[in-house]
C-alpha cells in the first residue's frame, strides 16, 4: 500500500487537472505494455481526454 495516488491529477491548467482515472493496461503483439487512462480539466464537463504511458514491470 502507498499513500500516493497511482494516477494523480495534473497541475491546475493541465489536461488532467480534475481527473486521472479509469485505467486499463494493454499489451500489444510485440510485448509492449501501455497504460491508458482518462483525464479532464473541467470536472468532467464536455471534454474527456485519453492518455497513455509505457509500463515497465
């Protein structure tokens, strides 16, 4: 357990300022693992954006 969030929200004007969540992990045919997650900067109104980051276990 940790006291730090796994997907913290971004800084006040970042694309994910009010949310980073709904994570999903995908492994492609080449064995690369990506973490996809949703974010938004306006408390979920109108615009939701997706982010991805490579994962190394």
